[in-house]
C-alpha cells in the first residue's frame, strides 16, 4: 500500500521571515486560506485558517525574496506535526507545512489550476 502525506494550499501570505542557512535561502511564513458558507440562519460566514509554512530554495522553489505579505501563492508540500511543552507545562502539538513547490499567482490569473 502506498502511503501519501501531501497537502495543497492556495491563499494569501501573512508574515514572512527570510534567512540563509548553509548557503541556502529558507522562508518561514504564514499562509491564510479561507472558505465561505452560510450558517443555520443564512448569514454569510468566512472561515480563515492560518498555516505555518517552511520553504527551502531548491528544485521547485525559487524567488523566495518575492514573498510579501498579501502575495497570492499556491503551495504543495507535506504536513509535519511537532510536539512541544508550553510555558504552562501543557504538552501541545503544532502542524507545519514543509513546502516542496511554490507557485506565485498573479491578480488576473484564475485560481482553478492544477498544481
């Protein structure tokens, strides 16, 4: 049986932190994805989820310096869960996306493309 850990996200970039490690650029950034629906009363609701993404410059990832707050991008990668203990002593789990591909989306480009 083949096992798959793959995630595809399209959204807007939030905070960006660029750095260089061992001669390679790496970007740590947040990505907001939103979905709209109507609640029981028919009122419109927009649900926004924030994702933590790490992208190393390489084969399918270039132009990390172009990442800006508000940039529209598509990300393909895998999910990695990390356990840590908070300041209050409680054990917590965070989910991070390790990007294997980033696509910059222009304002006039339709978002229904295949990654």
